[in-house]
């Protein structure tokens, strides 16, 4: 009897350990300033006459980001999204637009970013601002996208509220954070050698490898998704996520600076429970077994 119940107990423990208990909380002025300062430094590349070559930190950050964008064919994905939903000449916004790599995919484009130092990279409209308090009127845009940004926003549900506010009815949005960011990227457990760590660190690195496997992810994610799906039946859900401690000193690997880990299924439920439609959540991709692709959301007001 005890042996038969062991798998159930183990599954229950995994569910508790991986349940997203985090919800939005107010931030102090100090925390907000720390985040602003970090991103200003990460993107800042003044001319050689003024500041010399980019620092090792900046070079590593941009190299990892560029390699990831190429690997996941981000440019192709956005181009296809704009074409499929006829957004070329409609007002669109990119939330967390960085250096404006994607500004030429639409003619009526606005880029929003928290770093003022990136403005010189734009030949289209750039607005300095936060995703959680966007300086736009209600119903300003017919479409938009945000790529690898939401995981860096300390209050991600507030950012989603703002996203819906500035979108017109029937607007479409391409949302691709780094889903399910984990707590071990900040210390580079995935890329640093075992020799870098003491005993505790070695154990963490070994466990991180196990927790990255498909069987473990299925066992830990699916029960939580089932619970959250049931919760969504009773009305608009809160966005639940895992709070993470970012590393603002050393960018070991992608998402070392993430402040939250959001599951794609959780984000889908957040929109759907408000009446919005997920345009690419069909069959398996809209089920509790879904993967980590972008969400394409049609806003219904």
C-alpha cells in the first residue's frame, strides 16, 4: 500500500514545489531604479570617441542575445506574424524594443523601451517608458509584439493589463517571453564547470540537469496546469509565476537576469479568462501538454 502510494506522493510533492505562488507586488523606488540602471548599462554603447570599446559584460550580453535570436529565427517569426495578420500599414507597438532590430517589419511602428540610451538606433518612433505604465492612450494600437521581455518585468501581470489597455478591440499580439525561466541560470549552473562550485553548487548543477529533462518537466508542469485550468473556470485569473533572484553582476547565460518564470499555459489562461482568443492554441498546443512557442492573442474587449 505504501509502495503503491509512493508515486502519488512524489507527484504531489512535485506539484507543491512547482506551484507558481508568486503574484504581482508593489515595488520600492530603489528596486525600480536598480532595474532601470541595469538595462541602461546592458544596452548602452556610446561612440568609441566617448567611451571606447564595449565592455566585456556588454559584449557577452549582446552576443548571447544575438545568437539566441538567430537560433529561434525571431526575425522570420515576426515577419510571418505581420504578414499573416495584415499589420504592415497598421499602428503596432513593440514592448521592450531594445535597439530596434524589428522596427522595419511594419511601417507604422512604435518602439517602447525602458532604456533611453537605445533611442539613437531608431529611424522610426521610439518612446521611453515602462511596460507596466505605458505612456499611450487606451486603444492606440492594432497589433504588436514583445519578445524576451516579460520575464524581466517585476510586475508582469501589470504589464499584461497595460498591453490589453493600449490594444484596440480585435488587435492581435505576438507574445514570446522566455517561458519558465529557472532559478539556476542566475549562477550559471547550466554553463559553468563543476570545478567552479563547492559541494552545494555541484549538487545544484547536477539537479539542474535532471530538472531540465522532458520527463521531469512533464511531471512537474502538467499537474499545476490542470489545477490552474480549473481555477480559470471561475472567472478572470490572477497571473501566477515564480519569482526569481536575478544576477545583475554577471550574465552567465540567457535569462540570468530574469526576475520571474511564467508558464505559457498560465499566460494563455490569463488572456482567455478575460475573453481574449489564443489564435495558435489548437489541439495539443492549447492543452496542458503545450510547449514554449509564442502566444498569438486576439484581444476581445
